[in-house]
C-alpha cells in the first residue's frame, strides 16, 4: 500500500489526490485549517438548532417532508433514520476504488466548513479510509440528484457502525465489527450531519476523475496503434505534417498527429506502396486518425475542466455560509458532471470504432496491400486473427449502445419534489464499462498491427525504431508474434493488460520522447 499522505484542506482537492486515495491506498489527513473550519461552521449549526424557528436540514424533515418541524428530542433519531432509510441500494457491489473515491470526495466537501459537520465526524471518515475499510455500496440507487444519495448513505451507515463493509483483507463483515477491530468508535450523528453525509455528486465525480486518468493513457495508446497500422498498411505519413494541422488548429488534432509522426520517425514502410498503382490517399480510418483521436482529446480536456471545478466545490444542501446563514440550494444537481460523462462515452465509442476499422483493413487481403489473409501463417489451414476481429467488433457494438446518453433522461422522485434528475451516476457506471471495452479494442488493434509490422519486416522492410520497441515490449509481456494458429485468448488478454497498465506508452517514449 502506498503510504503517500493526502492532506485535506478547505479549498477542495486534485484529481491526482483522488486517484492516490482511491487506487493506491494513500493515507488521508485533515489540515489544521479544515479542523478549524469544521468547528466554526458547527457553532453556527448548533446556534440555529437552539432557536425555535425551523431551519431546513437542521430542525426539519427532508425533501418532500421538509415542512415538518422536528423537536429537539427527535433530531438524533432523524439523522440516523435518514441514513438508514436512504441506504436502499440494490444490485451488484460497486468496485472498491469507486467507493474509496466517493468517501474521499465527501470528506473533501465536509472539510470545506460549509456543511456544519463536527470535526470528529470528519476524522472518523478519514480513519475509515486509512483503515482500508470499504462500505458495501450497490450498483442501483442513485438518480444523480440530490447527488448520489443511496451510495453515500451506505457509506454513512458504515460510519455509524451499521450495515456491511469490506475489510482490508477483502472479507465482507458487519461494519461494527470492522470498526471495533481497528479501534474506531462509531459516530452518533447530530443535527444536519446525516443529511450532510448524503448530499453530493461524489460518486459520479470520482468515476469521472478515474475515467479521465484511464482515457488519457488510452488516447495516447490509440495514437501509437494508429501509427503502427498506418505503417503496416504502407500508408503515407505526409498527412501528419504539422503545417496541415496548423491550418485547422484544434489542439487535440495537432497533438495526435505529432504523436503519430514521432512513432513513425525513421520508418522504412511508410509510402512504400506494393500496389499496381500507387495510392493517392489512404482510407479515412488511417488518414483521419488525428482528426478523430484529436477531437476525443479535446473532449477529455473539457471534461477535465468540469472535473476541476467540481473538485473545488462544496456540494451540500443546505450549506453554511461565512456570514452565518444556512441556505438551501440546488448545487447537488449532477447535470454538469453527467453531461461530460456522457460526452466521454460518445468519444470512447468513436475511438473504438475507428480502431476496429483499421484492424479489419489489416486482415482483409483485398485492402491490406500485400499482407496475408487475416495475417494467418497458412491461410485456409490457419484462421489467423479472424475471430479476434469478431471480438473487437462485438465490443465496438456494445460501445455504441453505451454511448446513448443517460443525462438526456430524467425520472421524477420524492413526491415530485425532485422532479428533474441528472442520472449522472448511471452515466458514470456505463462509462466505466466503455473505458474497459476501449482498452480491449485498442489491444486488439495493437496485436494485429504488431503482427503485420513483423510480417513486413520479414519481407525486408524496416519498421520505425519506436515500432520495433512496441513490438518487443508486447512480446515480452506475453503476446506472441506471427506463427501457426494457437489458443488466442491468452495473447489478447496479455495485450489488454499491457495497454491498460500504460505499457505501450512506456515502451515507445524512450524512443519518441514524451508523447501527449
């Protein structure tokens, strides 16, 4: 476990810190300023709780039940009850990294001093994260407004010592038992605290941050595989010239073209046509790779801007303002995050689609410019990579279904009080599947392109140094080269793991220099 420590202050957090806590087990500490802000905002809540006038979230019910004034003797019960009743998720368990991201981001908002939560509650949240205790959170239960209610409620339930959680050894136990085993005292919630632990976009935001990290690697990997396919197809690298991309100055397009040009530097294959008539132009899937990959890159940049704003936000309802007011608001609505989650699913589907088109071209003897059918060793006896492309095509087809936006949907809830919701959690969940599928799609193209490049090399054509480095690293990772048919699934799994872990980018950058 990485013992890097993330200090949570009052002004938000960074994407890097989210990934460190969620995926790498970084420890969490509250800054002195955060503890002071927590204490100051709690004084405001305590003062309002002592007044006879009802204050939403402090001395009233919630949502459609907000009109009832709750007497002092029932308020602790109210806070417990909102957590218990809202912990109503169903379906498969959500991944550990998602739950850790969700908990950490809720702590980020709590530490801002705008929620009215006591310092000891925030400290317990940090203690649970540091102990490696992960609440059991279920797939279904969030409409993305008021935030990710059910997932956050399951986490709050663990803080109370109720429900189930996974220990650091991976065993699911009663949460109370796990807290006791790590010397953590369950919290007894007071006014507003139950509500403050539930109102936020933390689940969808955590998944957005991790998807951006994964997609950054996959987009660079896709630039490399596109270059390898161009090379294997004896295409021209003239279309990658900087002056061509300067006259259509989309930043992502220029970055992708530059990546491809770096990978192809020194290639003896590009432009070496074996056709009866030289090609004037390559097919769109080859020639337009920078335009498609680049548009996706620009979409990632936009999503990163939205994520950065959300990481700097305090999302709760009501919120404690510096002047002492406690005001109801709509900041918990997930629309800003939901939209970009859907945008990313769209560009991931399109990137997968263009990768598959290049793979199909590599395998088709009528369009591959001299490569053997399906890159087979003895076509007819051997099927080569025929069914690898089927698998890739099936993944692309699912990606297109996953690209249908969740955020265009809304279903009213809470007796029409919450009559327009974001569905951001659903957008995030399907994006995670899309990202997983995209890694597999890129891996299949890589596997096909490296085999094709090796077949060209056997003919005496010398691949680019970066291509040679990619081939060598992939083979060292367990994905074998050309030859008679063999059990193919392990090779594809090795290629997938190689791409997913950043191995392809790491293999070529010593030759190309840092890629965008």
